[in-house]
């Protein structure tokens, strides 16, 4: 998609409805509205939600509608109740979704792993930034990398090991071709998370738990595989760290 710098310079709250890609370097702030914008796509004179063929809203929206006005309309109930309720219960995982793994399996050869819902790209990017920063310790053991002292449930040693294994699986998956086999075009192996000092591994897992909480996803939602837009705080000044880092290159 061609980047329209004039559009990107407009905050989402004031931006007319247009394609929004949370994976791009769009620096528009707002934790909730960025997720909302990713969920909304334009379908002729109406808006459709998550690819539904029928109109999501109770009536067509004018061309001048902004993401901010639309979000306020949904929050206030001016749109259909179905619109509000649809955003209250969304799937956390997409793709192949099997039974949740509670311990490191003996045979972990499965290639089709579930992914986070596409509208949670900012959350995924924050976790990736945490991983990137943690790996700096492998190059500089003196690098500072702090965990989370309060605001989250404590993590056990077993949970640290499980999450590090799961994160490593995801890093390895990025190197696999669609058929699940290693790609011959891949020259470098995935970064070895297990080689990080234990305190850094623990800090990374604590940060990951904090990131999910920042998007309103706790243990119960994780177990159910559900999340709600309304549990995500507005955080009107929030801009993803990855976006900030790439935007200043």
C-alpha cells in the first residue's frame, strides 16, 4: 500500500475513514482507537465489520465520518447494539486454534500455530520490542533490562520456562516456509532465548504479562480465548515503541 503522508499526519480521531494498517509506521496515538481503526474497513456507503457482507452500522455513514466520531457513536449506543456487543467479545487467537498448552510438550513439531487477532498488532509489536531489547543482553551483558515489580500476577519458574519455550517456537516459526519445513532461503537461525540469563528471561515474561494487561487481557480472557475492545484503555497518548523507533530512522 502506498503511504499517504498527508493522511498519516492526521490523528486517527480526526482522520476520515480510510485503510489503517497497525503494522505500518503510522504514529497516530491512542491505544483503543488504533485497535478500533484496525477493525473497521470501508464497504461502499456503509461500514462492514470483520468482513461481514451486511452493514455493520444501523445506517450509512457520510464520507466525512472520522474514526473518532465513529468510535464515540459506538460507545454511546448511537449505532446498533449489535455493533457494541460485537466489539465486546472478539477471538484472541486466529488460524489453527487447538487446546491451550499448559506445559512444554515432548513432541512440539506442530507447524500451524495460532496467531493473535490482527487488530492486536500493536500488542504483538510491543512484545517483539521487549524480545528485541532482551536480546541486547547477549551482545552486552551490562545492558539494563528490568522486569515488572508490581501490577501483575507473579510468574512462577515453570511459567517462565513455558513462555520462553513458546516465544522461541514463534521465533523459529518465522523461519519456516508455509509447508512447515525450514526454508532454504533462511541464512540465520532464530535468536536463542534460552541463552539469556535467567533473570532476563523472567523479566521478559513479566513484561509480556504486563503487555497483555495493558490491552485489558487477563488470565480469564486468555483461557477463554476472548478479548473486548472496551477493556482496552483509551490511553490517548500511546504510540507503539516500534512505530516510534522506525519513524525516526
